[in-house]
């Protein structure tokens, strides 16, 4: 055997060995590669935590103030990869609508009645693009051997960064009116220099937990709870205190000023005798708004090969 033949044989052996090391068993029919790709479709409820609505009693923190009655529907798609069931990365897009109503607290005898009397409401379409990392603690703490079958259930934690767009609206006589252009709390007015006009495109920080179930060699299912921490208190267009309504006429065109007068303070719709004093409380500016989803995800797996 000449030198070229020996070199070629050695090269084939090395490549064969490397190629073998890139696979391990999924089951007795499929090999897994170190990296598997997934495409997911997802759907499930979406809800929010803002200044409007909430539960009975004094306003509380986080899920303690969540009102299930404001739940709506969300859907999304994602594409990503996972490395040996231990860690992964995915790019995900979601759409949904968040909403809340003070009227949900009607006849509440507790401190929640003050929110009912405020009589504000909103809805906001939300669309987002997220970059999420995934960590699978069980696999990281107890790494499997090369030829161990893939786990049926895989709990994981996830987090990352995203960009989202929202558009708070209020209903007036059956018509949905965009609220941001009305500057309902004097955002951008000279008299309130600390109240800046808010952008409808913002950064969020999603964090969550989930569990993945291997349905077959080609499909998996997940259940995932994902909470979005935001940097804005205006998902619902409510944050701080009432302003002098005469300023709307000074800063806004006639039509917008008319809408702002009607939508910044709706207490007189319930009590025509009510008089709102500028500077009185409209919202709580100590906490930013947030929203979350609970989604069922169906994933198509790419990268497994038949033995």
C-alpha cells in the first residue's frame, strides 16, 4: 500500500469517527445530532398588569392584582435550535390584544370601588419579536451519556430581550380611539416637563418557565409561561395624575382636543355631578406595566436521521 492510499484510508477513518461522534441515539430508529432545529407554532391566553382594572380591594403587586376576566388570545411562531437537550436559542414572534376595564369592579364594596368610579378602560394590539435563550437544568446538572434515549419531559427556564409595538385605545360610542396622540396626561406639554411623550415601540425583557414533551421523533409539545417586563407605564395610557383639561385646547387640534376632553377623565359618565381636581390621582407611576402569555407550542424537529 503506497503513501497516498494510507493517507486516504486514515482520512476516511478520522472523518468516519468524527461523523459518528456527532450523533447519539434518540431511540432505536433515529440518531440525534448535537444540534437540532425546531419550528414552533403557538397559541394561548394573554393578559396584562396595568393601572386599570385589577382585583377587588387595594391595588396589589404582580399576580395578586390580576383579573382573569381580561384574558384574551395570542398566537405566534418561532424558529430555533437546541444543543443536546441542555441549552437552546430561538427567535419568536407573537401577536395578541391586551385589555382592562375599571367597570369590571362594578358593585365592589372594597377600595376597588374607587377604580370603578374612575371608569377608565383600554385595549391595545401587541406585536413583538423576541430573542430567547433556553436552559434545561436537569440536563445541565446530570449530563446524559452518548447513547441515552432522549428525555420524554424536559423542564426549562427561558429569558432574553425583545422589541414590541402597542397602541392603546379607548372605546367612545362604539369607535376605538387611539389614545397616545391625545396626550391624556399632558405628555410633551411644557407645563409637565417630566412627562415625556411615550414611544409605541419599546424594549421588553421576557422571562419564563416551560416544559417540553417529546411526542415523536419529528414533533414535540411545550407548555410555557412567559412574562414580559417592560420599561413603560403607558401600555394602558394611564400612569400618573389628572391635568388641567384646558391645556388640550392649547396644544391639540380641535378634533383631538375634543376627544381628549372626553377620554382623559370619564368619571362624569357615571356621576354627572363629579368634579375632577387637576393633580388628583389617575394612575400609579411607581410601577411599570407588564403582560404575559401562557402558550401551548407544537414543534417540528429537524436534524434527526434514521438509523
